[in-house]
């Protein structure tokens, strides 16, 4: 402050500061007041249940009044997809699908807003509260860069393979060729394994299609679609080292006083074979069978129906030092207290809570896939009735009209999902880049738009009709890591700006 500043200025400043603090104080008082109000209301509705145990989905908008004050402040990072889910639930109801299908493919169905005005009001409230509380979905790693690099290096080290131990949760680092020998040793046992001529996924799928045709009358169209049209991935075979069964390792452990042991290839180490096929050819059929068989499970003597049923199985008396392990102590405690006998039995202090594990080194470094560093390739699915096979461009790369060569980030076929694709005019080779959650659906839509000008919403359909004489080629080249539409659209935009395909211009 300059010398000329007299007492007057200081007075003025003091005044300003005081006004400022006054405002701040009033503001915090108002916040406190509204918080108290909220808690009062909360207590009225829920008594003294702990705040966190009530999830927002249990709260419904009062249909008769549409009272939006019922909505609680809560952060919803993805309110858009949540809104869609809510409308879908209203649209389809909570139980089976409207046509009676037990299973079906996920679709990009977006029910129109404003079917139910109370629901819309609820959605609006959610959006407003969510926007003030945006949570960044990209959580920063808490590891320093150098350690992240080391982990990457270990992951990509082709000379070793890292697996969890079959029992005990230890981590085992093996020479890759040693692991390979053990796996092959296992697979060469003709009693349990049979050598196949090539991949059987396609023939299994055609058997499933035959089966569906045979029982066509018993399945809805959506169920048939669910069973037939999905991205088949061949199951992985891997082995977990049974270090607890190896005498050589056990002896070594006993004579060793450290966090880890190092041992030359033990001759008596065996592996437990695991076949993991989360999207193998029969997975969908198994899921449907599971749904069909579930109602019959109650006939099995060892069946436990629900929490109360479970309580009936708990013995009247157990030894004093019995330990009860609960999957989620907080959620389970009220259930246990429903039973008088358990209430006396369960002492809170003796409960061991178990949680889902956070990502750790073991999870980061062990994986089912035996990396063979295959080059990603686009292939036809081979289904004789597939409408996409004939349009699909195959191979490990594609050259755009501009001369740019694009290579797919993953191997894909007609049934691939959540992809960015390039559609090409067969006459002039001009390109169009788009995104879709299901490639076969997108090909269908493009075909419809080419046939019917009234439903066209992209300029490329007109071009394919006129210049391509109603034909186009399609090449998926980027497989998304998520089913979410928003990042997919962002990626699509990124590629459009990168490659500037002629047919994306309006
Ligand atoms: Zn196909
Ligand atoms: Zn053309």
C-alpha cells in the first residue's frame, strides 16, 4: 500500500472484511440449517438406521405427489446411463421381458423420455444433484511412475510367467518354458484330454444353431438371438502351481527365513488345470439352462434358499472358539439379529469382516492368457446366415483412401461388440468412420438406410446407394475397453478428426 493510504482506506478495508466474514458465517449457518433439516426428515423416514446402508435406489418418488424433496443428495458419476436404466426399468418392468424372454442380447434401446412424469422428475433431480458432485472416473494411480514402469516391464517380460499359487495366495514366478512343459505334460494325458483338429468354436456354434432350430417353438426370437449372436471367445487353459504339494518347495521353505524363496525348477511341482471361458461358445446356453434349472434346485437337500433359511441350518450350540466369517459384516449383521439365537451368539467384537480385494500386485501380474504376441486380425464369423460376413473386410490391416494404413487393436469378427469401424464405398473407396455397440446391428441399419431414403440420418447411406450401387464394405479396427457409449463416441470423434474420412463430411 502506498504512503498516501490514510486511515480511511484501512477503515474501508476493515468494513469489507467484516462484511465478507459476515456473509461467510451466514452461509455456513444456512448450510448447517439445511443439513439439520435433512437429518430430521431422514430420521422421520428411516429411524436410526445408519445413513450409508440405505442405497438411493430404494427411495422412490412419491407417485401421488411427485414430491421431489424426497431426493437425497448423492453423487452419480454416470447419471446419463442411470437415467436410461431407470427409464428402461419403467419401460420393461422389473421382472422378465415383455415378450416372456428369459434372456436376450443387450440392445441400444433408449426409451423415450416423458413416459412417466414422476419418473422424469426423479431423473431431473438426480441429474441436478449429480452435476454438483462430479466424480472423476479416472482415478490416478498411487504408485510412482518408476514402479508403474517396473510393473509394465514385468508384465511384458516374455521369459517368465507369473501365476498365483493354487493354495495359500502366494505368487509364483516361473520360467516360461518350464511352465509350458508342465502344461503340455498335463495336456498329453490321453485319459482326460483329446487332441482336436483345429478350433471347434465354429462347429459348436453350428450345433447350437441346429439345436435352436429343433426347439424353435420353445424359444422366443430374443432368446434365439441371445444364444446365437454374440462374440465367441475361445476359452483359455492355464495351470496354477500346486506349491503346497511339492516336497522340494516345502523343504526349501522350512530352511529359509525370508519373504520369498528361490529354487531351481522343482521336479515334483504339478499344476492344477483351469479352463476359463467367460464368453465361450456354450456360455450363453449354460446361462439359459441355469435360469431354467434354478427353480428345480430347491429339491436338492443341500439347497439354501435365503438368509432366514440359512439361519435354520445354524446349530443351537457351537464350541466357544468358533469363528464366524462373513462376506460383508455390516450388511449381514441386521440379518443375523433377526434370529434371537444368533443375536446372543454373535458378539460384534468377534466378527471378522471380509471385503472384496483391491487391485494388488498379484492381480496385476497374473493372467490367464498365455501371451503369444499374435497380430490382431479381422475375420469372418462363418455363420452361414450371417448378413455381415459378405460385407466384412478381413485381414491384419486396411488402407484408407488417403493412403493411411490402419491396424486393428484387437482381433475381431462380425459379432464383435463395442467397436469403431470404417465403412468403405466399393466403387470409389471413400471412407466413413462410425461406432456401434454391435457390428451386426449396425450393418443391418446401414443396409436399411441404403434401401429406404426416408430413414437416412448419415450422408454415407446416400453415397453407398448412389455411388456404391447399394453396397459397402466394413472393417472394425478399434475395440473399446468398455460398453459405455460416451467414451465410444469420444473415440469415434477422435478417429474422424484423425483420418478425416470423406463420407463423414456433410
Ligand atoms: Zn459373419
Ligand atoms: Zn463412392
